């Protein structure tokens, strides 16, 4: 639901948006797997992918909070 809200705002403001997810719950055992090594590895991979996707010099290309809220 949170990602849907991000995408709705991005569409309304005509800006780019992205979302990444790591599933950390087990439907089989009905318990979160937050301490699982696989979850930790997936979170690191997601974080690395996000950093790779961001521009290197964000001062000119990435919107700032003051620009997007006006």
C-alpha cells in the first residue's frame, strides 16, 4: 500500500519513483524471518541496487524536499 501511494504521488507530480521489496515473513510458519541470513543478504542486495540506481552527483539531478513540496 505504501508503494502505491508513492507511485500515485509521483504520477501526480510527474516525477520518477521506484520501490523495492524484501519478503521477510513465512506463510508456512506464520513467523517473521527478520533475523534470517537470507533476509539480511536480500536487504543488502536491495540497498546496493538502490545506490547503483541513484545518480552519482545528486546535487543537480535529484529533487530536493524544498523543490518537490512547492
